[in-house]
């Protein structure tokens, strides 16, 4: 047994270790030298960690900005951009009421630097308005779209920091880095984060609310109100997050219970969870439990009220007078859905938007999965689409991390904050009427990236090497698809060039490659007759594509280049199917448009 260490009184009246004796002349003081080396090593590790975080986010930023510059408007973007301009110039909700204002206000924060022209006398549908603003009002569509996309890109990068922080809180620095890598290399997040759409902002705000609820287990008075604000931001961006609000309120109660039931600890940064981290606390009697639950319920209600206030605030920012006249396309929704739309404490414009969204659920949509065209929806569509469009390494780490969250005792408290919301959202999405893309399930790559951090707690050294190898596999798979992230599919399904054989719409072809098609025809097929079937929001003639519609001409007259969007090809029947059957594919543009030769 070693001798007890000598102590002396310290400046604050406590006792501490006696400093080492003075070294002999020419001899280095070993104690202080060791401490100095330790401090330098810790500082070096912090710098390397920060450098890794910056590198991951930098490559993600390059990927998204490149995509934003090269892609022409997708189908939904012109509507959001034009609606944002109406917010800025007219302070009106009359366009795109089926989506709340916040996401379009985020887009508008970039548009304020463009001084875009908006025709105040324009009358027409929101789709026609989007085309008018981009192509018929003297604006530069490329500049307008880039400035509209940049705020979403910045927000996507910030949500990467939330993923990092969430995973660090659960598992420590290594887990945070693994989670951030999966997020930063996710083709689905990169593809949708580079567009002026609402999917990434809504999901990212929801992720932020869940992280803050986890933090509220230690600091409820600060984090619960912030979680309410983040939840309100999500609900003020897309209405699809509303079904998960009760889950988050229950988490608010759980976080408050934990914070008040357990003694506070000093905040010394992320810790690796494990059994025995806290002493066993005495059991509460029934009265104390009821009181604690009552206060937790009050805290959760307060969080929900903050969320409602944020939704109201976004509408007031657009129009402080809250002028609203219900459009003719608001359906009369009855039953449970109608009662929900009537009772929610949101502005009338929000509730009418809900009715429009409910009306979409009653429509019959076409889907396409693994070469099969069908009407309606398939409950297994999203899991199948995620299986195709998620990197194989990410699928493995998602699975292993989820198992770790369930199996490791110290990680189980995180299950309600990570896996339960993902499962609830996925279950709700499975019953949607629109099988149009994995963008409806972006919560999976975000939340399961956090769950994947659990693999770093394994004490089995080969597991660490396997984790590093899988992260590298994800990175290589993502970088290989650059800059065609929207049509990405993993190696097991043939990569981006084969995605159109299994999926359609925003999974592969959302109208993003019209500009690339113009460049391709100009470089490789100059002067040839072009017949075009394009599914998108762009205007081909604006990009110099002089094409005819083959569906309006006799089959015998269609000769030369037949150019078809892959989404249109997936749904081809009748006349278009006959044209494709008698044509030969010769080129591929952006993995979303196929060029045929028809003689």
C-alpha cells in the first residue's frame, strides 16, 4: 500500500495535495511536467475534435451549395418561393395556406437580398404564380433559387450541430462524431437540405425539441420552454408534426419528474452513461408522486402553450392584422379530423390549411415501387424506400445503435426521446395517402444517427474498428453520388443510375435536371429534333430547349431524340408507353432524365 499523500491547507481553507518538492538544479520537475503534458494533450484532442466537426460540416456545405447551384427548381420550390415573396410584398396568406408560414419565412430571409419583382395584379393558382415569379416577371430564376435555398442550407448545417450535441449528451465525444458523420454524409439530408422546401426545417426543429427535452432532465426551467419554442417552430413549418405533440408533452412530464426526483449534478460536459452512476434514491409516497406528476403536467402544458404562441407569432409576423378569407378549395372535413381542425387553438388560416391537407389524404394518388405502378398507398412503401435510399453502412449502424439503446442499461432512458418518436412518426407516415418519397421520413436519418452513437459504448475493441469502417463506407457511398444526391440509392440496389427502376417522384426525379438537360443537348446533340416529356416546374424554353410534345403528335411523326423524365416514364401508359417501346435509350442526364433515339 502506498503511503498517504502529504497535504497542506489551500487558499480556501480546504486541504489539498502538497506540491512536489523543488527539483535539483538541472532536473525537470516531474509533477508539473506531467501535468503540462496532460493539458497540452487535452488541448490537442479538443482542437482535433473541433477540426473533425468542421471538416464534416464543410463537406456537407460544399455538397449542398453545389447541388443548389446546379439544380433547376423542383416541383414544390416555385410555390414556396412565390408564396414567400407574397409574404414579403403583400403580407398575405392567400397562397399555399396548406403549409404554415415559418418555412416560407425562412426562405424569404434569403429572398430579401434579391429585390425580386412581384406582379401585384397577378391572379391564378399557386403553381401558376410560381412559374410567373421565376420565369415571367423579369427575375433571374437561378439567382432567386440560390438565395431561397441558402437559408435552408444554413439551417441544415445548424441541425447537424444539434445531432452532434444530442449524441454527445448520450454517449460522449466519440458517439457525437459518429452521429454527425452519418448525418453529414446522408444523401437524403443533403438532397433535401439543399432545396427551398419545408421537410428539413420541420424535422430539424422537431429534433431540436427532443434534444432540449433530454437536456431538461437536468435543467427543466431553462430547457422545457426552449423545447416548447422548438416544437412550435416545427408545427409552424409543417402540420405533419402535430400527431407527435402528445408524445413530446409526455416527455416533458418525464423530464420534469427526472429533474425533480434526482439531485442536481455539476455540468462537467458529456458523460458516458453506465450502471451505478447515481445512488439509489428513497421511494416517494403516493402524495409526493401525485404532486410531482401534477407539476410535471403543468410544465408540459406550459411547453405546449409556448408552442402555440410560436405558431401564432409566425402568422402575426406575416400579417399583424391576421386578414384571412378562406379559399374555395378548402374542403368540408367531417368526423374526427374535422373536429380536430375545429378545436385546435391555432389561427383560422392554420386550421383551414389542415382541412386542405386532410382533403389530400382523401385523394387517390399513384405510387411506384420496385417497378410496380399502383393506385393508392402501400403501408410498407416508406420502409422499402428507406431500404433503397439509405447507405448500407448507415443501415447497419442504425440497427446496432438502436439495439444498444435498448440493451445498455445506462442508455435506456434515452429510448423515449430517440426511438419512440421515430417509431410513432414512422407508424403515422405508413398510413399516409401519398407514396411520393422518403422526404416524408427525414426524421429517420436524423434521429437514428443519434441512436447510432450507442455503438461507441461497446467495450469490445473490434466493434470500434467495425464502426469506423462502416462510417467510412457511408462516406464513400455518399461522395460517389456527388452531386446527384436526389436520385441516390445504395450499392445493393445498383446506385443512382438504377433508382428510377424502383422508385419515382422526389426519390429520383423531381424536375431538378432541366438545366443539365439543356447543357447536355447543347454539347452532345446540337441541332437534333427534340421531343420532350418533362415532369417538373421549370420552363424548358427558358433554358434554350426547343422541344415538341410527342403526346400531341401522330406516332409516325415522332423521330429524333425522345427525352423523358424518369417519373413520367415510371407512370407511362398508352401513348407514352408505345413511344418508349419503339425507342432506344442512348443517354442519361442526372440519373433523372433518359434520352431515347426514335427512328
